[in-house]
């Protein structure tokens, strides 16, 4: 399909794109546009799959972070218990040293 640029002179009438007159030209144009649309759909399908992969990866990452947070909370609780035991032992040692 050939397009002609419209003139910027207001006195010149606007030109419009020519439409193929012969059936085989119209068919060829339609097939070319269909091929372009199918290519765009394939690109979109690939993008949808990539987004799905990213979503699953982010979900696994979230699960891993939640597990890591749980492990840190457990470690913090153990450290707090160890500090409490250390303070108790220090107080006992201080009483024994007097």
C-alpha cells in the first residue's frame, strides 16, 4: 500500500492513501497485515510468559525471605535467652566472689 504525504499548503487538496483495487492486491495486503498481527501476538505471548516466570520467581523469593526472617527471629530469641543466662551466671559469679 502506498501512502502519499499530504501537502502543507492549504490550497492543495489533501491526498488519501490508495487502497488496492485488484482482489489479489487486497488479499496480499490483508495477508501481510495478518502476518504482522500474528507476529505481534507471538511477541505478546512471550511477554506474558516472561511475566508469569517473573511472578513465580518473585513468589519463591518471597517464600525464601519469609523463611530467612523466621530463622533470624529464632536466632534473636536464642541470643536473648543466652544473654539472660549469661547475666544470671554473671550475677551468680559476682555473689560468689564477694
